C-alpha cells in the first residue's frame, strides 16, 4: 500500500484542432468582455488570429512578451491593461508569454485564458518565475494558475523542429521527475507515464515515420503529452534535474528548453541506481529496457542538442555549476554530492551517451 496526499489544481482544458475559434466563448464563460491579448513579437500572426476570433471582446493588445518575464515588461503590459480597462488576459505563445499573463494576473487578480504554442507546460501550473535586475525569483499562488487553457494543435504544427524537440524534452523532464518525487501519488504516476509514452511516440513519428514536421497525429501526441507533463509539474516537487537546469539557466544564461534536453538523460542516469523501479516503469513507457540511454538515443535520433558545450557552457564553469547546484539540500532519490554532480555535468558537457 502507498500512503499519499494529492492536491488538485483545477483549470478548464479545451483540447483539439481549430479550438482557437472557441476563445471568445471561453472568455464569455468566465463572465468577461474586455480581454487584453498578449503575445511575443515574433508570434504576431497568432496574435492576429486570436484577435479576429475574439472580435469585440479584444479590448487591447500587447505583443511584447519576452524571455524570463522581466518586471519592466510586466509594468509596460500592466499600463496597457489599465489603459484599456481590461477585465481578463488572453495569451497566445510559449512559456514566456504565459509567464507575462501570470505576472499580470497576480498583480490584478485578472482571469487568464492561455493558448500554448510550445510544450513548456507552464499554463497548468500555479508557478511564476520573474526577473528583476537580472535576478530570478519564483513564487507560487492559486491566483497565478490560469483559469482556462485552450490547446489548439494547429498552433504547434509550425513550431520549428529544433524547438519542438527541446520543448518536448522539457515536458518529458517534468513527467520523469514526478515519478520519483517524494510526494508522488498514483494519479500523477499515471499522468506521467502516459505523458512519457505520448511525447516519445510523437517525437519518433516526426523523426522516423513521417516526412511532415507538421504531422497532425505527432503534434497531437506532443501537445497532449505536454499538458499531462505540466499537470505533473503542478502537482509534485521536482528534483535534481530541475535544480541543475535552474542553475544553468539562472547563473550561466543557458537557454531553457535546450538545457532540459541535454541534462535529462544524465540526471536520469545519476538517479537510476536509487530509483530502479521508476526507471523500469519509464523504460516500459518507452518500449525499451534502459530508460536513461533510451532518452539519450531519442534525443540524438530527433536531432536535438546533446552537449552543454554546444549550448555555450565553458569547461571551466563546470565546477562552479556543481557547487551552486549542491549548495542547498533538496529532495532527490540519490544523495547529491559535489563529486557526483560534477561528474554528471562533465558527461552532459561532453555529450557522451550515459554509461
Ligand atoms: P518561449 O516562450 O520563450 O518561446 C521560445 C521561442 O519560440 C520564442 O521566440 C517564441 O516566440 C517562439 N515560439 C513559440 N511558439 C512558437 C510556434 N508555435 N511557432 C514558432 N515559434 C514559436 O519558450 P518556452 O520554452 O515555451 O518557455 C520558456 C519559459 O517558460 C522560461 O522562462 C521558463 O522558465 C518558463 N516556464 C515556466 C514554467 C512554470 O510552471 N512557471 C514551466 C515551464 C516553463
């Protein structure tokens, strides 16, 4: 018997193809009529489509969402929110745009309708990371959790392959770490394994079977897997892998999803001796016997980055990265030691297949 506690996070999820057209209805369902539409500068086309679907419900638009949710950008967006007298936010974009929607929601109490275009999973978590003068802080609150998520597979079909692969590995990392979280529970276990299965199937289809990077079946699997992975991230605590990626992104400015992709097989290999049952379950979901190596091979076969070196980390930064990642204790199946983490990072830096 397993003892567990489970806290659910309730959001309305609309999933399908062409669901963008439901955005107006979803805003009205929340009882609102003046939406501030958010997107990033390079996704203005998506902004145009959502604006058209919102019709008269679009009170204003802010296309300035950028990485790391800087507070100065949030202030600019907040000024627009107030100027147009908005009563909710609608965001279309990746984790960065969702971050801006959350930053506005936590300051105004506004409801959020999110249309995700990547596999980051932020849209179903009550967590917000923001940067102020280059310093990143993270907070969690029920106000931050978006009320409605509209997953439209069409919005993800044009995601460039490089970003598709790394973003899918970002999602897979949430699911993998949920399976050995100290607060894991049977519901999240089920979501996590289904997520791993769908993400791997989607990636394999894109890299092996289909000649179409926009393949709707593969894209549906990836988006569905990303939703489940985000739900895992929202429900249980993450371990070594997320700590390493947070350190590498926050202190060495490495890019978010590529860092997740490179580190994941190595974090899994490090934890494998301490979580053999979990690794067997993940291997089962991947139709293989060795989970860390299968994840590395999937990354290679998908054409993803495999080394921290290619992401811009210098070899002489490895020791400092290991020090930072081991400075404060956090739950992880295998004890985290400076030597152990330095070895892990050295392998990830060189891009070798986990032993
Ligand atoms: P992103 O939102 O920064 O997007 C990366 C790039 O891809 C941007 O240039 C964007 O415009 C472009 N893009 C997005 N969707 C596209 C599409 N469909 N087609 C073409 N281009 C597209 O990247 P991300 O990985 O989605 O999000 C990363 C951010 O999200 C990080 O800041 C991370 O900390 C945060 N995050 C937060 C949580 C949470 O729970 N709080 C979870 C995961 C990620």
